């Protein structure tokens, strides 16, 4: 009998007719070290984790850092081993409130998460790890990354649709500082 596991739905799964599909976050294969870390909730946000998983091909990390760094909080940046935009962060490495961590082993990443007050991450596997630690998180969808660009490029005169894009863009800017 065939068994297929997936943390996210939406992929085109093909299996034998008797294949049993286990789809959803409850089937995510999360390292137990993330559940062992216990985040202690603090009302004031002083340290924010920014991380978008192993590669972050669209460089959402830099997009978020441009806002979070201005807020004055300490920032822990978790870069995956395949992150292709290291050069884009060179100007931030000298900042005393920005701590860039590269290719951490999972136990070290879990410990880093537990020491933060909030996280900004994408909707992939890292978001499940953040939630397993119990860290409050803002999940950034790819849609929001393009809203501001689309509005200025194409939809400025689109009336209500344009206003919806502006309000969404303002909302995400408000959330990220």
C-alpha cells in the first residue's frame, strides 16, 4: 500500500488507486526539537526573527528587513543554506541590532526562535516550525510582496481594485513597521 505525506495541499498528487493521502499541517514532518523549545510570551516586542526558509528566491527577507530594521527592534535573521541573495544584506551586517545566522542546524534554529518575541516568515515549512515553538508570527504571503509594486506599475487608476490594493499594502506596512 502506498502512502503520500504532504504538509501543504495544492500540489498535483498522483498515486496508485489505493494510495492514502495525508495532506495538511497535521502531517508535517517537524523535527521534535521545535516542540521541545518553549517560547515565553513577552508583551513587548524587542527581538524579531526574520526567516523565509531554505532558499527565499524572491528575497522576501530583504523586503521585510527594510521595514523591521527601521522599527528599532533587534533582528535575528535566519538564512537557509540555499539563500541566493547574501550580497543584498551586506549593508546590514555592520548594524549592531541585526544578527544574521546562516544555515543553522535545526536545534540551533529552534533555540533562536524561542529567544525571539515575534517572527516574520512565509507560509512554508518554517512557519510550521515557528508555530511549533509557540512564537507569535506574521506570515507574509507572496501576494503582499507584489501589491505595492502592482499598484504603482499598473493599477493606480483602477478605482476600487486599486484602493483595495493600496489598503492591503498599507496594512502589511503597518504590521511590519
